[in-house]
C-alpha cells in the first residue's frame, strides 16, 4: 500500500518529463495504464545466448525500448508479458540498457513493491535511483530453487505502471524466452 501511494505521483511526474514516451494521449491516468497493451504483437521474443556445458545464459533487457506502455517496458514488453525461464543452478548474466531519457533499472524481485533484489546482487546498482538515459549496467545471478519471480524496474512508480517481466526459475531444461498474453 505504501509503495502504491508513493508511486503514483512520481509516475505522473515521469510521464510529464518524457520527450519520447508515446505520450500523445497524455495518458498518465491509471485507466490508460491498465488498458495499455502488454506488447506489440509483431515483436519477437527476446533472444538468449546460452551454453549448457557451463550452465550460463546471457540476455539484454532494453528499458524504454519503444513507446509501448508509455515507455514503461523492457524490449517492448510490460506487465509480465515476456517470460524468461532459467533453470536452477544456471548463472545468468543480464545486461540492462536504458534506451530512454528518464532513469530506469533492472532487478530480480519476488513481487510488486520491492525496493531491493530478492537474490543478492541481482540488479543494477542503486535500482531505486536507476540508470540514467543511455546508460547500461550488467549483473549476474545463479538461479536458486524453482520459483516465479519478476525482473522489474525499481525506480518508484515504474513497476506499478507495468514495467516488469516474468522470470521463471525452473527445475530443469534449457533457458528460454516466450511471450504470454
Ligand atoms: Cu523504469
């Protein structure tokens, strides 16, 4: 509840300061956010690079990739629509690239409202402040026991606006990315 109260005014401020966020509708109202599409149906799922021998997987999340969801997206996806699966025991290297003009971050969290990663070190530096426009950060984590997590932007208001994707830690298999509706 606290996070939501804090988040809303900041989300409005962020929208007002955006120069490229698809704000033609001026859509900072909760209704506009709730009805925003989760992704462009023409978009391809994220590509991953993985190596079974070393149990490593790499992928890049581009924050504010396009105007989808008012810029509150990773690679064009929001509200959990992009699903990345990483098997337990594999090590993921995540590059978080901020293509936008406002600050964004990437962090593995257990659910909405978190301010710190759920796995130690599994986020960009100072994730509530975020990376400045045009900046990138990289982090690594080893996938724990199977659980469904998120990778969210922890800049206040952004996750609540839908800026998160789904991270599934799975018991076996290979890393994969898919899209859900
Ligand atoms: Cu953000």
